[in-house]
């Protein structure tokens, strides 16, 4: 355990940020699963609606520094390709 006051604070701050990042990542994963479920069900309208929500969540996560911009771009690209692939 840290003895120095600043080190104690860093531990607390790191825990708070970890919890925040974990919650944001969980939201993104949930929204991606909704898109995937709609794609598997071949429900184009639901997939498009879920895609818009998922892109919004991914962009929010990126703006907060949880995801790198290239990671976000890759996720959006893969989701869009999946939705557009519905016949």
C-alpha cells in the first residue's frame, strides 16, 4: 500500500477511471450485440436503428478516450458492413 499522499490519490483516481471506462466499454459491447442480433435475424430496419445507436455509443467512447480513433473506426466499419450485407 502506498504511503505518499499523491500515490494514494493516484490509486483512487485510477480506480475511478477504470470503473468509468469499464462501464463505457460495456455499453459499447451491448450496443454491438444488438446490431449483431438484428443482422442474424435478418431484420434490416432493426439493424439500421441499432447501428445508429451503436455508432453513437462508439463515438462517445472515443471522445472520452476509452477507444483509440482507429479502433472506433474499425468497429463502425465492421458493423456497417454487416448491416449492409443483409439481403
